[in-house]
């Protein structure tokens, strides 16, 4: 929860400014907006962007940072088209007393740049003593609700990513299952072909055996022909039925292959079903998290609107909270109260 609207520590104006400079970028910006809202309300969006830039450039502390090192401060100045250097900025602040004559700051806080940029219309002594509103407890509660909104959307985002990952896994498992099932079907087809070939060879062997046996036992033919048939039958039964043996081996191998492919396909299908169920559960969790985020937005907006109706407001803080809520609503679909997207490509 931001504490930007609370009193600054320090016995002198310079000590209070140094305390303000130790606050987070967001807190510095909110304090400045509260102090100069009557003059610079239209600059609020610009300060929002400045906080984002400072936080992005602060590689160590990000949003929790309070000042950039000189290298990243120069990068910030370049990113907004500012031609002044950090040294020139500090020299300007020394002339106004905002930086002590012997003070050598190790970083560049956002508040220093704001005092420099708006030096013609703002006074740093007025800044550090400016009222931050009469309803500090209510502002803090609104800040707390905004923080809950942000956490709810972070949770929704994480669950949406988990759902997307689960869906990709389910689709991959489904594809693998279909491939394995196709392999199993191919193996069954090969088994059927091998079995058919084996039966055909066995039937042909059996038919020749029966024919020769019948001829060898037929009393209606000569003894010579019967003996000839007996001899052929003996040779037939004693022959090496290579095609038949090969067909049996092929059939046995096909059985093993089909059994294995079927088992693999069944396991792949089981995994696909498990993955599909996990994807469905992840999607449900994502939807629930998004609905929770929407409800948190509604609660925060209702409270903020109630606070806005009261006198003595910290206008900068209220604007910042509303901006945070509006940005959060951009992540909601329209059916859940999100902002309608406009197609700018047309």
C-alpha cells in the first residue's frame, strides 16, 4: 500500500525533500500531483509514464526503486527528448536550494527531475509542505483495494498462462494419441493380412494333402497310380513348407507388434484424457481468477467513488488510483466489464 500521502520526515524543508526523494517513484509522483493538482492536473498521464520509465530502467529495484544511477538517468532523459544532462539538472536544483551546495546525490530521484522540468511553475518548499488531503485513512484504504486488484489480476494472468500451457500440453497429447492409434490400426491391419496369408497357405497345404490321400486310397484307379499318389503324399508331408513357416513367423510377429502398438495407443489416449482434464481445470481456474479480479475492481471503484464525493481530497492520489483501476479493466473482456477495444487498423 502506497504511503505517498503521509507526512514527510525531517526538521527542515531540505530534509523533508530528501525524505520524499527516498520514497518509491509512484509515491514521489503522487505527492507531486497532490501538491500541484490545481496547476498541473493535465500532466498526470505524463507522470504516470515517467514512473513506468523510471521503474523499467531501475534494473535492481524496479517499482520499489526511488532513484536511477546516472547512466540510466541519462537514458531516461534521452527517451523523453530532454537535452539537459544530469549535471545540468542538479546545478539547476542547487541554484534553487533543492540540492545542498555540498550534497552529492548518488542517484537521480524522480522528484528531482519533476522539480527541474516544472521549475517555472512550482516551488520545492511549497511541495514538501503541501497538504496531502484530509482523508488519509480513506485514501490508504483505496490504495489497499487497488493493490488487491493488481494482485488479483496478477493471479488471473498467471492462471491464464497456466491454462494456455495446459491446453498446449493437451493438444500435444491428443496429437500423440491419434498418431499412436494410427500405428495400432496399421499393426492390426498387418496382423489381419498375415493371418489371411497363413490361413490361405494352410488351406492350400491341407487341400493338396487331402487330394493326394484320396488318390492313394482310390480303389478305382490302378495300383501304379495309387502308389504314385502315396509317394507324392509322402513327399508332400515330408517337404519343407518354407512359405508356410515364414507365414507363421510373420503372423506371430504381427501379433506381438499389434499387441504392443495397442497398449502404447491406450496409454497415449489415457495421457491425452488426463491432459484434457487438466486443461479444463486450468481454464476453470483461470475463469474464476478473472471473475475474482472483476469483483475486486467493482469493490475498489465503488469505494473510490464514495471517497471522491467527500471534500478535502488528495486529487493526485485519487487520480492515480482511478488510473490504476482503468488500466486493470483493460485486461477484462467486455462481458466482464472490460473496456471495449477499438480496431485502429481500419
